[in-house]
């Protein structure tokens, strides 16, 4: 995705819902002055608009009730798990670690849905013992594991079977999951999905309640979802199972010129396709990115500006691929702006890079920024609320940034900045 080259101010719709400009041109999120947040909590800093998160959760719940499940891989901490739960969502966890965070946050186990294409024996055992609401079974090997656990303790979890519908969603290949050539799920076209249904229905170790599919992430084209629902209907309707989960994947705009359906519009597309294809099962959805992405901006401090006449200008910030690996992983585009002048024209073209020891450590390949950007400025990237903090790392032993939730003028620190001591907690010397 190539960012649009433009001198326009930052497109307002890329900012969280509750964003305002102060009388002197500064950005407020949830009533909190972003420059004051940077001064108080340091940078890099993830600033979330809490009411934006809540509103998106409610939009999903309005459409699908308790069958709207938040995909916590997008962004997870205890406060986020509680927020999604308080707004009526279930929570999709894709590992023992995500499950542990949710259980530690006090989320009832029955509100959790366990995913993963290679769940370990211990993850499955933990899920069954805790009583998670649904396990989404991904393979015959996993059914083997569930059967051997059942032999030991007799527990029978409710499960969905993840199927691969053979839909190629138009998105980056790393996040396309619905095509036949996929590591996920039971393939419909080969007959593996039908065989898995037969096996699960006969197995004493599981109670098969439905079918699940997820075609990919950052999908803008609504006909990809309609096509997936049609394939799902053909497969699932004859089975007469009570539940059908169509996954997440709704795309969000990251850069100028991009647009995406809202969660409500997406829900209508799914409902319409379900009605047209005679689906009577209870439909569920699993949005992650569309809940969390636009809720946050990341604040950085500019540390160096390196001008290479005739080549380019590098603006280096105090984070990088460790707090946002998406540009490096997928070539994803972002916008940049100065929170001290959020409506300013962005007439200069620079490359915004991080502080890691890699030439590939870039945040924005071709960023438009105001011409008066200087060392010491706070620079921000919007739409960093999903797959940023959650995909972060400690590369170069950079400390993971803190997260603040802002609402009504109050800033609540929900994840503190890591310390050097944290870096040594698992190091036995
Ligand atoms: C099974 C499953 N459900 C839901 C999601 C959430 O997708 P998104 O964040 O694009 O809505 C994912 C993301 O990879 C997924 O794998």
C-alpha cells in the first residue's frame, strides 16, 4: 500500500472519535492534551480513546448480541479485556497467554473462544479445565489431543470446527486465511471439512455446536465477505448446527484516500448474505482491528533529522519496528502529524524511521509532515490501536511503551512502560 502523496492536513477521520483541536491547535484525545500526555508518560506512548473502543464494541453487540466476540490479538491488556466484556462482547483468544490475560482480568471463562492452528496439549487442557465457552478446532491432530484429554478427565467442551472456504480475500498474503492454500482449518474443497464434521459428531470428546471461518484481515471488499457467507451456507446449512461464526477481518483506513465500511454496514452485509443463502444458524462475528485500530495514536519524540540533499530526509523517532512492526511485515502505510499543530499543512516529504539497528526499521516510507518539524518535536501516527502494541517486541532490548486510556479528560495508565529490570525477569544469568 503506497501512502498518497499529499500536502493536506491529516485527514480527520483517521483520528479517534473523541479528538478535538485546542484553541492553540493541539490535539486532545478523550479530553486529554496529547502533548501533556507525552510529558507525563514519556514517549513512545500509545494513547487510546476509551469511548471510541466502547462505541465500536457496542456497534458489534448491537448487530450480533453476545455472539460478537472481540479478537484480542488486535490489542490486549487486562483493561481492554474488561472493556470488551463490559460492553457485552465475548473474547477470542489465540493462545494460552491471551487466555491467561483474560482470565486474570476476571473475564468469565465461558465468554472466551479459544483459537489457534496449533494449540498445545497444555493450552487445550487449560481451556477445558477453565471452562472456556468454545474451542475452535483447527485440525485432526487437535481432535486427537482433545480425545486423549477426554479419556483422562471426561470433560466435553463445546466446539466449532474451523473450515477453509476457498475464498481468496483481497488483502496482504500474510493475513489472507480463507484460500485453500492455508495453514488454518479444514478445507472444504478436499472433503476434509465434511470428514471433520463426521468425526466430531461421533466423538465422545467434543460437543460440535457450529462452524467457523475467517477469510483474512484488513479486507475492504465487502463482496469477499458475501462470497464467504455463500460458501459457508452451502457447507453449513445441511448440517443444521446452531452456530456459524464468520470471523473478523473488516478493514480500516490507515492513510489518506482509504475508506472502509463501518461495523454496522459490515454486519448488514453479512446479515443480508445470510438471509439470501438461507442461513438459520445464529451468526457470530470476531472483529479485532475494526474495534481497536482507529482508537489509538502513537506519540514519538523526534531525535534526529538527517538531510541528504537530492536523496531524502530521515526523521528518526524513539520507537520503531518494536512498537509497530506492520510497515516492516506487510509494507503497511501510515500517516504522520504533529500533535502541536494537528491541522497544519504537511508540505515536506520525509522517511520516518525508528531507532533499531536495521535499515528496514521504518515506520513511514514516504511521510508528509509540516515543514517546521524539528528535533524534539512530538510526532504522532494515527490508527495504531491494533496489531501494534500486541505485535510489539523487545528487539534491541527497547522497552515496550506504556498504554493510556483517555476519557472525559482523565488519562488512565493501563500498561506501564517496561523497565530495564523487566528485561531481566526471565534471564537466569
Ligand atoms: C480467527 C480470527 N478471528 C478474528 C480475527 C480478527 O481479525 P481482524 O482484526 O482483522 O478483525 C483474526 C485475525 O487474524 C482471526 O485469525
